[in-house]
C-alpha cells in the first residue's frame, strides 16, 4: 500500500481504532525484531516500513486529539 493511501485510511479511523492499529503495528515491529535477532528475517525492508507506519499512526492520533 502506498504511504498516501495508508495515511488516508488512517485518517478515516476513530481514535480507538487508531490505538488498536498502533498496538498491532508495535507487535509486528517486535516480531520483526525477533526475526532479525534469530536470523529468520528475509524481508528486511519491512522493519523500516513498519517503523514509518507507527509514526504515521501516532501523527494522525495526535492531530485528532488536538482537533
């Protein structure tokens, strides 16, 4: 999914849904980190992608809280 499409889908979600999404992304980041340590990781680009998606979700959540 392109970053702009992902951002649009995040903006359409409520605060509770964003928190759920953030929790899922954090678990995914943890799993990717464990895969890297154990040497099972084959798609190293996903680490960066998940990290950026976490930042996007936090940004949208913060902007919704301010508004």
